[in-house]
C-alpha cells in the first residue's frame, strides 16, 4: 500500500497509513442523506492515540485493552 519493493525503506520512514477506527463520527442529517454513509465525500481526519483507539473485535483484542487499562490504572 505505501511500500515500493524496488525501493527498500525502513518501515518507520514510510508515509503513515490511516485507518478508520469507528470511534468518532460527526455528520449532519443532510450530509448523511446525500452520501448515504457516515463518512461523507470529504471527511476530516482526527488522529487518535493508538491505545485510546484500540478496536476490540476478538478476545485477543480485549486482553490487550485490559493490559492497557491495568497499566494506566497502576494495577500492573
């Protein structure tokens, strides 16, 4: 996606790739009716701390989120 195998770069030097995390959406009724989706035609991105944006889809994700929580609360 953002990697050219002919030009090997360190991964930390690649252009960032953003992914939708379904955490925050702000949209108008009019915009939703026109685009038929919650993202719209020209969305503005809001970069979030990866820990706060952690997506829980499976038990593995929950366990990682639980470690984040316990670490933040000083329980580890």
